[in-house]
C-alpha cells in the first residue's frame, strides 16, 4: 500500500493521519464557537485563527531536522502528546480568549509534529513512481478525519446555532488519547536505514536556504501555501460565517464534512488522474476549481447551494494537497525529503497569520465573507 511499510504500520499510519485531522477539525471550530460564546471583539477571533499558525511557522523547518534525530514514530508520539495536553487544557481552562489562544497555538505545534512525521514516513518509503498514490492514501485518511471531526459538531450541536463546546472539548480529549496510543502501531524501524544512508547528503542540503535554492522548490512551497491556507481559513471562518447568517451548528458541521468527503472522493482516483493528465495540469485545474468555489462561498446564497460550493471546494482541495506533497518531495530529491515535509507546513501558516486580523465585528457585518475574497486574491498558479 505505502512503499515498504508492513500492513500493521500502514494501517496505524493511516489511522494516525485520520485521528490528528479529526481532533484538529473538531477543536478549531469549537474554539471559534467558544470565542463567540464569550462575545469577544472581532480582532480576537482573528488572533485565535492566527495563533494556530505561530508555532508551525517558527518550528516547521527545525522540525524537519528532528525527523533525522528522533525518527518518525518518536516525533509523531511527541506531537500526539502535545495534542492530548492541549485538549485537556481547553477542556479544563478554555474559558477565556487568552486560554483559547494558548491552547490553539500548542495544538498547531502538536499537529505539525504529527503531520511532518507522517509525511516523512511516506516520503522515505514510497518509490518516486508511486509517490502521488502513496500521498493520496495518506491524505485520503486525513480527509476521513476532516469529515469525522465536523460531523461530531453536527451531532453535538443539533439545531442550536452554537453547540455545547464543553462536550466537544471532552470528546476531543478522548480522541487525542486514542491518537497517542495509535502512534505505537507504527514500526520504530521505518526508513531508519534510509535516513542513515542518506544522512550525509541531507545534512549538507537539508537546510532552509539550500532547500529554497533547489530548482522548483520555491514554486512548490508557494502553491502548497495557498492550498493549506484555504483549508485552514475555511475551518475557522465558516463557523463565524454560519453564525452570522443564522446557520445551525449542525449545518456548519455538515458543510465541513461535505468538503472533506468530496476531498476523499477525489483522492480515490488521484493516481490514475495524475498519470493520465500529468501532475502539473491536474494541479493547475484543481487550484482553479478551488479558487472559484472559495470566491462563491462569500456570496449570499441558499443553504443548499452553499453545500454544493463546499463539495466543489472539497474536490479541488482534495487533489491539490497530495499533489503539492509529492511535487515538493520530487523537486527536493530523494536525499532531502524530511526537510521538505516540514518546510511545506511553514509557508502555509504565513497567510493565515498575516490575514488573522479577522473580522472587525463577529456578527451583523460583511467582514467574515470578505476573508474568503481576501484569500482568493493571492492564489498562485504553478507554471506547467
């Protein structure tokens, strides 16, 4: 399924990928709803969105070096432990905007470690000819988690516009515990030999400056940044947009679930589509589709049509994420795949951080919709 991984390690890796995304896509909208409960000023909602990006932005490239020193599984275990601690912290003390910001910031750090470890396992085990398919499996599992997290919000929230956030934080703590345990299903020996064999080359070229000098890497990172930023901001601002338009928590949760489900659908045939159309042509098409859908989300429309927009957005993002992963790994070369896995996460956090000023008012204003327009303005397209 994924390179040289055994069945148990592959299953544990995919479960880990699904769980970390489920927890993230459960906690972050819940934090937004908790902030709305606290009636925070508009800039505080933006601060909450930006806080998730701070640690990944600062630690992304150094985290790539930790893969070599600690190994993928140990890094994933550390990230899972941080996510578990954050879920417990928000459950017990997430009653002010300050604690929400702190908890969300450390959630970003834990999620970064988990994702870098997961991507490094795939990059170090999959053959170049099967890279798109291998990352497709990984991101398919991630999309499954992205669907389950918001679905839990729908089940808890019901017909209310704002769900019971305390119950959501309790559920996230339980899921985080399962996430931590699942880490140890991945073999500690994955890619260990390859890292040691490639250690000399990686040490010499794995730095951020050397990585950016590699032909094609800067464009791959810029494209990856856009894809990650769209996913990130949609997860945070859709609950605020729904609250502004009077949509129930169940409706918002289902919209996020629909986006994730259609991302899963697109990844089922990703390998075949990539081989038939070519990576660059498929990537450009998916980004164009995502940009159009994101632009449309800002326009007032019937609820059923907004569901359609979320489905189209899911299709575009579902293709874009694994393709940027495999593109970046291919551009960096087989001896430097741990650093790109981490570096990919850094630029994707710049845009949410800079744009995290957020809506000026949470309700009764057009500024939440303006966030979507703002992201669409800077969507770069890779050259084919």
